């Protein structure tokens, strides 16, 4: 089964904004130094590894980014490929942590990621606008998960510091 979310790690080579559309040109070293174009709008979340939103002007050239792409959306057959990511993470050198994107069931398990979440009172649960969301409203929605450590057990278990709930519903 193809993963629902594809993760692309890349180095930024240029950033431009034209008519409200941002263009991030990057090179994916893991994919044989292939160039990829990320098209972003004001609705595309650009965040740090600890879940804070940033603007395109805060991402320097040669920055390492991690883009999360919905694999259900076809890539246009142009070279280099152009895609609109669900989320772009700026991988700051001084920040620790992990980020994943996935849909979780009502017991907060994601089969695609083989990840079980343990939410506690310190976990911040918000939507993309920063409005609080109740834990019972997480099931079936695409979530951006920010956490520091995970167990090496199967399934992997994590205590997220922040969960961002998107309006994207998961349908297999």
C-alpha cells in the first residue's frame, strides 16, 4: 500500500513570491539531487520543528526543509516537478524534535506511520488558525504531530508536544 503522505527532504536553492504565490526551488539529495519546485500560498503552513509558524522570508537559501506531500494528488509531468505541499518544516539546526503527518483513529493510532500517540495535559491541540481543538475531534483528520522522543517499541509511541488539526479528512 502506498503511503498517504510522502516526505521530501530538500535544500532550498531559491525563494520567490509572485502574485501571492510563493515558489521554493529545492534540491532533494535523497532523490539523486533532483530539483523540485514547491508552490505555496498564504494557506500553506511553513513551520519550525517545534510547531511555530514562520514566513517565507525567514527561510534562508541553503536551509534544509522537509515537505509533506499528499500522495493522492498527482504530480504534473514537468521537469522539475511542481507540487503544493500540505506542510513545510524548516529544519533549524538548534531545534530538536520530530514532525510527522498522518491520519489517526479514535485511539490515536496511525497504521501508515505505525505510531501511537499519548496525549496529556501538556499537549497543545489546535487547528491551523491556532484555535483550541478537543481531543475527541482528532479521529479521521489529517494531523501534524510535533514530538521530542518516541519509544523504540512496536508500535512506536510518542507524547506529542503539539498537534495541529487540519480540515483534510482521511478516506482510504
